[in-house]
C-alpha cells in the first residue's frame, strides 16, 4: 500500500510538472527565424531578440544562463493603421560598445560609470499608411538594446511616417514575462490618488495593474526592478498583468483618441529592468541615469543643495491655514519668524505655502482662482526676500495648481520672472487633484480638457516648467508629480519630487505610514530618484496630538536613508527648539554626496545606507527597520585602510519603541573606530539610527 501511495504521489507530481511545463511552453512562443543577442560587459546578462512562430518580435533576458524574462512580445497598436505585431521581420543588426565616466553636478555620488554593450535591431512590419488604405507598404521600426552589468534597457525608434502623418499610438504591447515565481512590491496604477499608496507585498501572480518602479524578489534571491527611463513627450508606462506572470505595458490614458501622438521620427522611453543579487544591488545602480541624455543646461552651480524649514507643517496640524483669514500661515510675521530660525541654525531655505491669491474656497482639483504673481495683503514678497537675503536665507517659492495646468501655463512666465527678481531660486510645485482630473488647455481658445496625471500631456507640461525655470535659474521640486525617470541628468534643475506617500501622511493619514513604509520606499520608489519626503518631525506629533509611527532616532536616520538634494526640516520651529541634541545632527548632515553604498537591507524590512560628504571626508550612516527590532552589525571595511574615525551616534534608547510614549528615548554617544572594527547597533521596533563618522587620522 505504501509503495502504491508513493507511486501515485510521484505520478501526480510528475504530471503537475509536465502540465506546468506545457503551460509555460504554450505561453512562450517558439523562436523561429533570425535572432540577435547582446551580453553585458561582464558576460553574465544576455538579452536576445528574435521572431516567434507567429511572426511577432520578442525578447528574452537571462543571467548566468538562467532565464529571468521568458519570451516576451514587442509591438504596438495604432488608432489609424495596422499595428506592429504579426509577420514582423528582422532585417538587420548593429552592435556597439561604450565605457565612459561622467559626473553628476549633485547627487548620491559624484562619478557615474556608463559601461554597456549595445545592439540595434532593425525590424520591418507590414501595414499601411492608414487603416482604410489599400497601400500596405512595409514600415521600419528599430529596437535599441543596452546591456549593463546590473540591468538592461531597450527602446523603440520610429522613422518619420509616410506623407508626414503623425504616429497615433493606441497602446504599447511590450510584454514582461517573469520567468519564475517571486514576491513583488507594488502600488496600483490607474487609481485616484496618483502614486500615494502604501505598497502591496504579494506573489507576482496576484498583481493587478502596477506603477513602476515595481520590485520583484525571485525565489533564488535574484532581485528585479521594472521601470522606464527618459520619459519625454510620451505617456507613462503602467504594467498590467495579463495572466500568470505575464505583464503587458499599458500607457497612461489621454483625452484624445490616441494615448501618444508624435510627428516625424522619434524614440520611446527606455523600458528598464534592474538586475541584482540582493536588494542593495538594486539601489546602488545608475541604470536609468545612464539611459538619459547628458546635461543640456551646462553649469548649474547656481543650484545649491540645501536643507529648509517652512510654513507647511502648521497647515497639516491645522494650526494654520493656506487660505486667508485669522489662521493664515503665510503672514509677514510668521515668515520672518521662520527666516530667523533658519538663519540661526544654518538652514538655507524657507518654504512658504499659501502666499498667493486663490486658496480661498474649493481649490482642490480645479485651481481656477490661483494667481501666481499676486499675493495676499499680509504677505510682502519683496520685503521678506530683502529681510532674508542678508541673513543668508532664501525664500523657496510655491506654485500649487490644483491640477489646473491651463491656468498655470498661462501664468508661468510671469510667476517665474517674479521669483527671479527677488532671488527665489527654488520652487515647489503642486498638482493636488484626483488622477484623472488634470485640467489642460484644449485646441480652441478657452477650451479645456481633462487629462491623466502621467499621460503624454503632463509629460510635456512638467518638462515645459523645468525648461522655463532653468532659463530663470530656478530649481523645480514638484509634488503630485509625474514619476521620476532619470531626467535630472539632462535637466539638473529638476532636483527632487514627491511621487509617493510622503511625511504628511504621518500627520493625518488613515492609516499612517507604518514602520515598513520607509524600508519599502528605499527599494521601490527611491530606485527612480530623489524624493522630497519632508522628514524632521522631532516632536513625533501629528494632527490633534497624534503619535507618529517612528522614534526620534529614526527621524534623524531619514536624512541619510531617503535621498534628496533638498531636505526639509518639517516640524515647527518651537518644536525643533525643544530637541537641540537631535537638531545638531540635522544641522550637520549634508545634502550632497560623493559616494553612496547600501551596507545591508531587505525590501520592506530594513535598510542601512552609508554616504560620504561631497565636500569633506566624513561619512554618514542611517538605518531604519520595520515593526521588528533588529540587531545589526555594520562592517566598516568600506573605509580607507589605515584611517581612524570618531563615530557620533544617535541611536534608539533601550526603552524606545514606536508604539509607546518612550519613542523619544535616544542614546547619543561617541566611539573611536577603524576600518577593521564592526559596529553593533540595535534598532527597536519602528526605530533607527544616525551616525556621523568624523575622520580624525
């Protein structure tokens, strides 16, 4: 009986395996016809483009001869002509190599290495000049692939359409078939609240439609991150799961018949996949930056990375208002108070929200009454800028649009000129509106239409703002933005953005940002680029006395863990003054780095990051954990041999816990260290630590 049972179980297992293999083979069209491949410089990663049995162009990605991306189709649908799909032919290839270094004017590191091998594949697709025509002339399309040691990128390159007609893309059909099961961290796309969600952690097979970056950890520990680079004049890509582990690109909607309309020859954004052995390898990765065009602005030394305070947290606490009236926050007296505080503590900027006309009434999602060049009577921009200037403080401008880019674009030039006249050299923009409610100009005078927040029209808008600001030597930091795709390389005045659930949710969010949120952001949203998370609420109090899900040591860690060249010190001045020892770290920590390394971390669990000051030898370390306490041993061998360091440590006290009144318990100490030492640090539930390594020899 036992032998029979074993035989039956063996038959069931083998049959299930055979069925799974047959299903995988059915989902993966066979490779027929010519193919072309390119490998990464180290030879580990290989991407192959071929034609499947039904004439579709497809690609695969492998690493160390192990499949990562199973055969995945390439193609397009159009609104007015046959799509790129069946009967495509591969007619030619070219290869190239590139190995160079370039420098970031500001960033997580100074020098970036761009080492890749390139393959250009020329394809021909049958079709016609339009859907009603009998002319079915072949149409060329190229796919350019770049293979790096830590990932791949590919894009489509279109020639000009016959007769000068525009390309009208109904949708992109690019597939991503993940070759093996895994766990994914993702937020939903196509929903009302843009990118401001807590992340889901699910099996790959349970994803619906996801924004990118989307991070996957496969069963063997290989990590993948799916995203895009150089999103210019095109709709953002969402990833829609079709079945199993098969995903298809779907483009953000448009109010027009096509999701993307382009004239002449053009290229799409790069579709990117970061590949790493662990979570840290995803973060220590410049893939998307390398796939963007070099700096077009030239010398941008007029932008200074900095920390800032602001008339902002008061509004989230509801002790002040954006609108005019008795609680108005943007008053001359209140702004001067913030300027004095910034000057005393060495903070360069003071953000002022609610200063301009238009905040009264229902501005959310319509923005029709905003005037970006006219202030409320109790706010004197020229006088306040003049008050701040001799103190070494700069006002940071604010343009909330309420999602109405028709109004904003009409007043943009005048608004930037006003700021430029008064030395306001950084601007926070805002697009507070439900995702499908961006009000854009129409084709006829006075006409307006509704656009999605990351559709082609908004990609055009954000870049228009950045270019206009660059001409006025102003840096841009958009909130409720389009996603970051590395364009800061090309336009380095695009210094930061929000694009995720930021610190304000700690004040009033239901739920708030739990302890797992930040160690998830590090390996998801932060793979796209800098984030203006707005840390520094040292009181650990939100609206109505609500307790933040954090410890005070963790608040300090955020200045290292979550990168931005502009970092807010978000709490109100009277609260910050109560914590002089903690404020001392915030005053010291830089916002510009020579080098960055993830020392250890797991998605959603914890992250420990080291960064070296760009303007000196010191290193800063930050660590955060989820709701679980952790003992971590930090290997200091990344420090130069033969050196000595004084470690200034701000860590969770023994009694600290984000769930209790002891969340403010902190231990501040010093230790002498060398690169041969190991540093043992304990993080309590919801806690963290911050360390300054001061070089002394």
